[in-house]
C-alpha cells in the first residue's frame, strides 16, 4: 500500500469505547437508576439492542422497511392516515407547525408552560392553572382579516404537561370550538403514553380530537431516540418535504425503528409501576410536610423543600455526596422505567435527615414557598448554590 495513503488511513481510525466499556455501561445504568433529572436519560438494554440488530438495512430517505412498518403501526395506533419518523419531539412539533401554518400571516395558541413555547422558540402562549380550558383560550383567538394582526390558525396542546393529565373532556371542548372556526389542532404527545396507561384510554381515542400529533419514544418508553408525527396523508407528505429541507432526513434507521418497537412491546407495560413509584415518592414527601408544587399524576413530582427550612442546593449537594449518589437538578423529580425504588427511599431518607438537622438548628421554615417575581407560583426551580450561603432564620 502507498505509505501516504496508509498514514491517512491510520489518522482516520478511531475507537470511541474505553478499555472498561462493559463495566462503564453497568456503572452508567446504576447512575441512571439514581437520577431524577429526566426520563430522557434512560439507556437501551442488551435485549433492546439484540432485537434492533434483527431489523432491515434500508435508507429512510428512499425506503426503509422496518421504519415504514413502524410508521404504519403508529398511524394505525393513533387512528391517523399516516406517520412520519423524525429524530426528536422538537422536530415533530416544528414540522407540524410549519406544515399546518402554510403561509403567513398566521398565529398559534399554546400553554405558556408548553415545550413548544419554552423550548422550541415560542408561540402565542397563555398562562393557565392545572391545564388550559376553552375559557382560557377563547379570548385569545384572533379572527378576521385585519392586517395588523395574525389570525389564529393552530391550537397546540400538550398532554401530559409537567406530568399532569389534561382531561379529555376539556380537549374535546377546545377541539369542537377550534374546528367550528376553521382552526387546526396539534397535540404534543411526547408523554401521551403515560396518559393512556394512567387513564386506561386507547391512544386513538386520545388523538381523535387532533389534526396532528407528535409522540416521543425516548422519554417514558426508554427508546434511544425518535418521535413519530401523525396526521392526514397530505399533511405527512408535506411534513416529509420539510423534514428534508430542515436536514432531518435520516438514512439507515432500521436499528432505531427496532429499538422503538421493542420499547413499545415491552416498556409501555411498565408505566403503571412508574406512576406508583412517583406517587410513593410524593406520599413520602407529604409525610415529611414538604411542599408539593405539582402532584404525581404520572411520572413527575415537583417539590418545595423550603417548607421545612431546606434549600434546593442543600438537597442536591447532600444527595451527590451519598455513598450511592443521587442526581438532582431542582424542583422537578422525574421517575422513569429504570428508576430504582431504593433511590426513592434513599432520597426520602435524606430529606428526613435534613429536616431533623434544621429543627435541631432552630431554623424556621418558609411559609410562602417558591414564588416568581410576579407573585405566581413557580414549579420549575433550578438548584443553585449561592456564592455565600445564608442560613434561613
């Protein structure tokens, strides 16, 4: 071989594994089982990988058999005409919005707390209580042809939202109003699987009021990546064009489709246990008189330790220093299919210890709890250690 080419070949080679990769993976799974930061951190299992390796080897931009089979299954499951596999929930939502809005001027309405508003660039957002109702939405809908405003074209709802379930009766009422007024409905159903498991409602029934929906596989179901956008055939064909324009076309996605198929088949059935564990977590916090900002309807609990005189950063630091560390990020506690029950009990034990220490130190807990500068109760609070911590007295 030409020595120059041989040198380049050696430069190109890379090994991304470590000498102890197998043990590293075991350790990573242990960390995941003791982390409450998100359900996106779940890791594929050997069984999932084994099934994924049996899938087809096509190119999804042209034709990928296993991915086509997955899309057909999700379309049937949701009661829609067609489905499109995309890389993320954000891409699914943004493709839906772009495909629905067609040409400006148009506007959308969503909950101010929705992922579409907070983490995807924004929309016409409304603040609500537990969930949006028609009473919240109707005053914000823009009708007419006044060139100074953008008529409402789309209403986007998220279910679950912060782990809470939006009642289907309210969804149906909003959808009836929207469709009577020529407004489309999109569902960010990243965690819709939790709604189905908790309410015992079929997926197609939950999706029926919506013209389109985006369902994520990498959160509650534990697949490594992926979302399906569903809707009418013409809508999905347009979204497929936009996916290509946005750089979202993927190639050999069979292994991803296989991982998702495994998650749907084996992991969806685990969600009731996840919900039970989250409710056990909340019950433990209630018993310790810790504030609950948002209860455990599905997989999340938002808590406020200041009600027992403890700051978030104190909990985070002490949890990280445990013999078996626990990872926290603030007020949101997310339970997932790989969460260890021991991690929940260890967390509650730590909270109990911190409470006892504050009592012994004569610390007077906060009565108002966590509030925003505008007086609204804020459930998303990041754990941030002050530069010079001052004990609450």
